[in-house]
C-alpha cells in the first residue's frame, strides 16, 4: 500500500478516536478524491448518515468553476441541508486531510451557511 495512504489512515483513526457525532451534534465528515469532494453529516450513535452533499450533485457539477470554488458550494449545500433538519452545530472531521485548500473551502462554506463548529 502507498505510504501516503497509510499515513492518512493513521491520522484518520487518531481523529476518529476523539470525534464522534451525536443526534444533536453530528459529525461533518469530508472525503476528497482527485476529481470530487464529498461531505456527510453522520450520527455515530445510530451509525446513520443524516445528510450528504458532493461536487457531483447536479446543481454544483453544472457550474464551471475551479475545484476549490466547488468545494465551497458543497459546504454551503451541506449547511443548507443541516438547517432544514434543525442542526446548528456539528463536529468537523477532516478525514486525515490537511486543513487547507478544498477541505478548508468546505469548512468555510459550511460556516457561511450557518453551521457552527
């Protein structure tokens, strides 16, 4: 296995030891592939995904913008879905990625959308 992948996995496990979402305060989990970015609100008590958004959603994918801009739109979309469900606070799970670039853009978009973390 690739050393980069192993390193990210170790960081991910370390983060997950400390961060667990509840029904009141779900976990905002980020997954970043080379082409797209995905965000999920997860309730770890029941093990269910409450809401999700990604750069592959029709309204976001239709826009011709750089990946960082699309990531910000994903953050705003997940914040909008969370507000509809009555969720105001979340725990941010960066998934082992460094907090900059597209991951930071999702966080910024979610904060602008009204989520607190």
